[in-house]
């Protein structure tokens, strides 16, 4: 699998190619800030993901709240 682990929370981080694949499948993609206290930033397009090449990414399932 195309992932790496960081932090003690056991979060999986992924490379740009895996992040693009997940984004195209409808997952939410975030740029990881493992050493900062800042929250991870969500990316909303393939272009944003490609511009962040060299960083690691977090992939999360999109959960829609029932209305």
C-alpha cells in the first residue's frame, strides 16, 4: 500500500498519487500537518492536491449528515 504512518495517533498518511486516486473516488483529502498544532487543511480539487506534491495527505470518508 502507498502509505506511511506518523504521530502517535496512528493516522495513515498517503502520497500525492494515492490522494488523487481517493479524491477521484469521492473521498475527502487533507494536507497533513503532523508537527504543527494547526488542523489539517482540506483540499477541494485535484489541482490543489497536485500543488501540494511533496507533502503527505490524509484521506477520510465523506460522511453526509442526515437532514
